[in-house]
C-alpha cells in the first residue's frame, strides 16, 4: 500500500496517512501469522483400567522412572507403522503428552489403584525409595497387519521392565510385557480405544509381576 501525500495537506494529514499505513502493515502481519500457524491438533489421552490380582501388600517403596524410548516414540505424535521398517504419524491429532510420560503416569496409577504397595511415585519427585522401576518403551504404535488396508488393523505396545534395588543399583528382576489389540471399528476413536486396551493389559501385567516378586527386605 502506498500513501499519497498532497502539497499543503499539513501535519495532521501526514499523521493520518502514516497511521493508515501502519494499520495496513499490522493487518498483513496478522494474516501472515494465521497462515504460518497450523490449526492446533485434536488432543487425546489414555485412561486404561488395568486389572491387578488381589494379594498381600508389599513392604517396600517404589519410584517409577520415565520409560526410555526411541526418538520415533518419544513424542506426543501418535505413531503409525505401515510396514515393520517404517514409522509415520497420524495427521491433525496428538497425545496430550509425550508417550513415555503418559505411560509412566499410568503405571504409577495402576500401582496406586492396586492398594498393595506402601508408597509409589514418579522418580521426578526426588524422594528416596527401596526400588526403582526402569523400563524401555519399545513399541507404542498402530500397525497395518494387512498390506493395503484402509485403516490400521491393530495397536502394539511392548515394554521391557527392570526392578532395581537402591542404593546398591542391582537388578533384582526383569521382564518384557507385550500386547497386540485389534482395532474394532473404522473411526480414529476406535484406534485410541485399542491403545487404551493394549496399555491397560501391559500395565496390569507389569504391576502384577512386580508385586509378586520376592524382593530383599528394605535395608537388607
């Protein structure tokens, strides 16, 4: 936009013209920002209901570390594997947090809901504990079991876990937990439901396993 200033218009007219130019520049800047900023994705979270068997309460305290994960999974983006050697992501949707953070929180919740442990929390709280649960999130994606399918057929979750005694840092037990759940439907919410079910199975098996270990008594 070009402002035309006529002879003899005076200072007031000059100021008005400059304000008009500034306003036009501001509007163009806002329009450019709107173009550059993509629409915020639809956020999803998981709330699986894991099943933990009844049993005696353990007398040790546990801190749960954030699972380690490869860069392709350590992200809020929702992973999709079209082949065993490729990894993609769903467009316009995202987890509410990075996948490992979400898994850590749900493991802590499952321990708490069991009512079978003296104390459990995230390792970020900075408290001392008798044991630390270290884990590696190796699979956390929707998968195409059938080549050329219109939608993913299943959700695959795999978690390797170790119970480490503190302060000795000795590994007292280790195990890998895995679940593959079919996607029952053709909408994206059906895929999220399959993630919910798969993670619930894995976290339930992990907590049952941890609570059944005959670990050395605290301080021994």
